[in-house]
C-alpha cells in the first residue's frame, strides 16, 4: 500500500473491524489522535501500523509516542465475543464502557443492539439521541423538524429567526485557524482511497465541535482537489446545518467539476426547501453561458418540473430580457481645475480632467432577432429531457413537448411560502448530538 502522507488520525471502525490477534500497540500522533495496531518501523524511519483493515505508514515527525501493549479499543473489541446476541443488559454495560473509553462508534453500535433487543430501553434511546414523539421513538433532530424548527449555526431556530440571523453579521468566534485547518484536513481524508484513514477521520470528526466541523467542511468545499470538494458537499448535507446552504448552492452553480456540482445540489436539496430551485432558475438569465449550463444541469438534478418553463424561455430567448437602449453622444474632455503640489524646489500643477457627454439616449424594443445554434442549446435540451422524463433530441422537440404539457406544469408561487420542513431523516455522522 502506498504510504499515506496524511497527518495522524485515530483508527475507529465498525464492529466488523478487528485488530490483529498478535500484538496491538498504541501510537499517538502530534494531533493527539490514537491508532491501535501492530507498530513497526520501516527502513526509511516511517512508522508502519498493521490493522485488520489495512496498513498505514506515517512520517516520524507526526508521531509523538508509541506504547507497547493493548489499548482500550483492542480490549473492547475482544470483549464483544463474550456478549450474547440477546443480552440487552450486557450490551448496554458494554456501551457505557466504550463511551467512557472514548470509542463513540463502538458505543453507538452497542446502543443500537440494545434497542434492537429492547425497543423501549429509555437510557439507550436517549444515548442515541432519540425522544418520544407521537407514541414513537424518533431522532431528536427529526422531532425538531416536525416542530417546524431549523438547524442553523448549531442551534434549532424558527424559520423567521433563521432569516434574521442569516442577514445579521456573524458573531466573532474564538475558533483557532489551526483547528479549522485540522477539521478541513479530516474532511479531506473522507475522500481518500484509504479505508482506514476515511473511517478514522469520520469518527474523529464526530468527536469535534459542531461549529468546527461546519467551518472545516465549508473550507474543504473550496479545496483544490475536486474529490475533496464533493465529499465536503456530502458531509455538509449530512450535518444538516443551514448555514451551509448558501455555500452549497454557490458550488452547485459555480464549481468547475460536474461531480462536485451534483454533490452540492443534492446536499442543498436534502434540506427539503420548496424554493431550492429558485437560485438556479434565476441563474438561467445570466450572460455567462457556463453559469447557465451549470444552472440547467442543477435543475435537472433537482427534478423540479416548475423549472421547465424557464428552461424553455432560455432556450428560445438565448438570454435574459434585460432593458435595451441606444445612445448617440459626443464625449468631450476638458480641464476642470488644477491641483498644485509642492515637489521639493518647484510647484507642480496636476490637471483635474473631467468628461462631458452631449447627446441623446433612447429606449428601444427588440422586435426580432436571429441566433445561431450554440453549445448551450444541447445542454438546455438535455436538462429539459430530464424534467420531461423522456429524451428530447433537439429544440423543436423540446418546444413541442412544452406546448403539449405546459397546462399541467406547476409554477413557483408568486409569494414565497413559509420554509418547508427539512427532510424527515438525515444520515448519522459518528455519534450525533442529543437534540
């Protein structure tokens, strides 16, 4: 395996991950993270850590210490074999020990075992971040969404509060740039090919402050590596904090990589707002054809039929319906004044030159225009095909389909509706916060 240049990480995994039975050492890195596995040194002085999930090599400057003997994770994994599948009490005690030992993923898996055996186990449910709502146990975040609340900057707010907070200047934080850079690095590790590194980074992020995760992921959204940007978009969608929504929409419209744009659009759509398509519809009127193409593809990804008419409008007009004018003017420059400065032994007179425009400016209305087919047209047709649910080969077929279906196609409301509730369920990143 190619040596990893990523700075140290903690090796956390699922229950299926087991460490080698031979020896298990504890390696601590300069970032305070821990890896458990068989540690040896290579000929070039790098540290080689063998785990059942792979082999990782770290540069010596990133390693603080190596302690011989089993670490807490190795012992916890060994203890799993002694537990009965139906022993809810035993799995709950195991979960408490795993949590105390700083192994949140093992703890969470054990809590899930407990509720699978005993669905009404209140302590395990609370540890998983669940609460009762309507006679059923639901994740606390889902309950908040059902109550009409929105997650923004780490807090649950009413939609009106979110609107107010989003327009107010952000409060200064005490977050250190080094901590944000580390969170950025961890998000970047999620996109790597090394399974051990990716899993370790995910759980390390789960133990980080929510604001730090958000800041690091937003920074990773503009990383030089497109794979990192795409992973950052997915991670922000999982976090579910709407402070990231604007950045995701921007990436969905502006990023140069199609995979990043798609990941960003899907992440933005996961927030469940009825007006997610609106910024992309507006971008169809841009004079920047690349932005128009990206916006059309984003609308196809969203699958919002209400955008069909606006794609057709752009297909026909080849642009926005901006105001036009014609000007007949004469431009005359003249010296308005002199600024006199003292430069050592002489006076310097700098002329103040102004410009006078004389003539007439008239509004005009374009009655007819002809256009040649451009590269943007096939993209618009393909996007409309996605919304139509069938292939449209050219502009003429696109127009025919729209004429046949425009009566049934919905449109955006004239007045914005109250924010729609977010998706009913979100993905879990490591160990979610309770509420």
